[in-house]
């Protein structure tokens, strides 16, 4: 048995208590997690904030903190850091995943706008980190140093991996949304 894949117009067969949000960088995972937390009275946990320590270094307590909130009854978070061990912790407990599978121009435009804004304004983020200066972002193609290269490198991650995830986690219901308009329509339905 494999998990179920739903679309924007399919009813969610239950009110979920543990939710993962999948999608490429800048698809809106964190924003949707906050919206669903409010809508369904869930605790929202931002994995980037738990993962990134000062100087963008991984925090050693990251997985311990993920385990702690995953053991709770009600939560929503981004489905990321799977190669760092979150998949083994979060996915067995999750009931619903929302996959923001948006067109490339949408997510690319969003990332460019956010990166430019954060770089110019020197916006403080997780543990005091700031986006690298724009010239440094553009000077390297290393996906671990350049968020634009990272987005390009991971563009097809969920398209390739979601069928495997559904096989590995047959209890999981996945809602695949292919455009922000589908998300808006789906949110109206699940209210």
C-alpha cells in the first residue's frame, strides 16, 4: 500500500494534527506552515531557525530539538533537511504533507526578490545571521554558498522523491498544489 496523493479540489479526509510542507526553496513552506498552524491550532516549528547557528553553522542540538517537537501531538513544519536525518524523525509521525509544486518562474522570481531585499537591507535572520552581500552570492556557484545555485540544484528533488516517500510512508496523505492559485483555492476549502 502506498500513501494517497490529492489535488487542490480533493477533500482532506480528516483534520490533521501533524503536517509537513514540501517544496523547493521559496515556494512558501514557512508561510504556509504559519497559516496552517493558525487555521488548525498547530504548533509551527521553523527548521531553518533550528538548524542555523551563528555564522550559518549547523547547531549541534538540531536533531534533538526536532525529535522533541515531533514527539508532540500537534505540529506543522517544513519538510526539509531530509539528508540530515529529519525524514526518519518527522515523516513517520506526519499525517498530511502539502507539496507546493509551483512553476519554476514563480519560485525563482520569489527567491530573487527575497535574496535581493535581505542582502541590501542586511536583514537579521536565524541566530543573528544575515544574507551574504549580493556580490558574494553572485561570485560563487557553490550551492552551499549561493542560495540561487541551491534552488537550481534542488529544483527536481520532490518530483523525483515523492513517489518513493509515498511508498515508504503509506500512512501519509499528500496534497499536491501546482500554483499559488491552487493553494488559495485549497485553503478556502479546508477552512
